[in-house]
C-alpha cells in the first residue's frame, strides 16, 4: 500500500508514518508539508492508494484544497486529518469530496 501523507507538522508526519508502517507490512508513506508538495507527489505516484490531507496547512485555502485534489485526481481517495472536528467541519469536508475524516485529537472516554 502506498499512502501520501500531507501535513505541515513534521513530527506528526513522522509518527503517523511509523505507526502505519508497523500496521501494514511493506507500506510506503510519502510525505508532503503543504498542498503543492502533495499534488506533486500524487502526480508522480499514480499508484498511490490514499491521500491523507491536513485541513489546515499551507496551500489548503480551506475546503478549496480538497476540491483541487478531487478535481485533478477523482480516483484517489482523500481522507482529511484535522484538529477541528465539529460536526459542521466534518460535513463540509465530506461535501467537498473527502472520502473520510480522522480527528487529530485523542479519543475521549
């Protein structure tokens, strides 16, 4: 499996990549720090299985970044990562074309 992980926080990218590689043997995680880098990776790696996209990083311009990816690469599933997890945000992200949403905050029990 090949995932493109786009987030402007290197520590988060490193941790997520490490976790995913432990969960999925042979997984490749390509990292980008902004939307333009993510778009370049997607253009070079047409075999990517998934794009994990931070909602609040350079180049995103809110939901416009999701639409930009979906317009250019409609076949690529996009999962949004965000610390903003209100119901309104999740609904807007899904309406913009995301395939899913992963909150960055810890699960509350």
